[in-house]
């Protein structure tokens, strides 16, 4: 009969896994699982769980899962409610903006240092190897030449539109407020009247338009202005010979022609010591003009002319064209010099820059236009 009390006493005794714990006796249904909590963060170690009738005074909790019981900042709790614990890599469990989740799929999370985890273009990769990432402010991480370096020390990098980061004189600043920076061609960013595209007053000693020289003064000239006769022919050229009386630049020329269809016109300028040459080619150029009747203009040629020298200007065409003339001479002040003769070739097969026919012929002059620049 003594056996029964012994069995009952054994059923009510809780033997703990902690050798230092005081043994208690309780009903088995009242036993709890105790997890040793060495760092006192409220979470214990699963591997060292034991049963007891109650928690110890300290060093034990009913919640396990602690991944590092020596560090109270690392545990399975999610204090900031972002869905991650410090045991799962949450680097700041007091701030829901930091977690190990890569929201934008760029390979980096906010805990990795991603500066904007909602924008995949902003991350910690350095694709172009210039030592800067888009999180650093790299404006083009596919091009190493675009970065945050200020190599010339002018306060601007290629990412802030420095056009030449090896030249401190070139930058995107507009110091004089003229709307143009040195990167845009301002040759003097301390003078608001000097910038690329400015009107350059001729021969005032100032290069306002930053083209490297003070602009010459220009004068327009029209010859045969009343255009009282005309002829239509194909495969032809027409020209004039002048003797220069001043040093000027011939900027461009044109002939008043009617073109039934688009046509190539060959422009040229020759220079010679006499009215009959020998001739040296100074300019030759071709323009395809659309159909129409107007002054058909050459490209800008900028040919320097010297006083006393003879110049032959002409145009040739290989299409049906109507050219216009004037028996009364020319109107306006002609800055180049004295008109010497008109010449032509009515069987001209095409452009030949070495051939200038000498033929005074009729008194009519071709309707002619020129722009000249004085130095």
C-alpha cells in the first residue's frame, strides 16, 4: 500500500533541465517551456529549452527563437512592424524604412545602403567603374566620363554639365548674365555684350560675336537691277570681270535666274593680274537650287580681294534656266571696283574651274548680286 503515494509524488515533481534551478512540484498540465535568455532581450535559445513549473527569477523566458543570446539587439522580434526581425537581417528594427527586403529589385535593400529602395535606377552598383554610384549622385552610370569629379577645380563636374573638366575656363556658369556660358561659346563671361551669337558691330575693334575676329563692315551690291531683258538656255555659264579698287572680302554672290526644275549651279571666283588672266582659282562650289525665279545665292565664300587685282566671278548650269540682264548698267555703290566686261559660253558642258572665256559681247550685264566685307 506504500507504492501508491510514491507514484503520486513522482507525478507532481518537475525536474528541470537547469541544474541550478530549484525543483518544484506541480501538476504536469501546469508545466511551461522555459528558454534561457542570457542577453535579457525577452527571447531565449531553442536549443536549451527545459520544462518547469514557473519561470526563474531571471534568465528565462517562454519565447524562443533567439539567434544570438549574447546580443540583446538581435532577436526574432519585429519592433517596427516592417515584417522583418533583426534575426532576419533587419539592420534597424526601430525604423520601418530599413529592412533586408529589396523593394525595387535592383539587388540592394535599404539595409544594404540603397538610398531609394523604390527606384531601381538609384542603387549601390558602379557599372561604369568611375568609383561613383547613382546613390552617390552619378548622373550616368553607363558612362565613366560622366561623374562627380571636378578635375579642373572650377566648381563643376561633368554631371553638372562641365563641357571640359580639364579646362577651368570652360564651365556652365553664366557669370555676366548674357544667357551664354563659356561652355556654350561665351568668349568673355565677364562682359555681357560679348557672347556667341551676339551682333558684332563692324570694325569697332571688339569681337562681340566671339568668332575670333572683329566683323568687317558689309555692303550689298546689285547690278542690272531693273532686269529688262532675259534669255532661256541650257548648258551655259555667265560671269563678270572686275578690277578691285579696295581691299575687301567677297562674302557671297548670286545671279538672278529662273529655274524650271531643281538644278545644280556651279559658282566660282578667279583671280588674275590682268583682264585676260592668267587666272588662279580662289573659290569653287556647287549648290542644288530648287525650282523658282530669284537671286540664286552661292555658299558663303569669304574670298579676300586685293586692290588693283582682277577678279572673275561666274555661275554655270546644266539645265534649262532663264537668266536676266540689264542694258542700263548697275545701280548702287559697287564696293569691289570697276566693272570690266561680261563673259559667257553658250556651249558650256559643265563646270570647269580653269576656264574663263574672254568675250565682251553684248552690252547687257547679267543681273548680279554681291555682298562684300571691308577690313
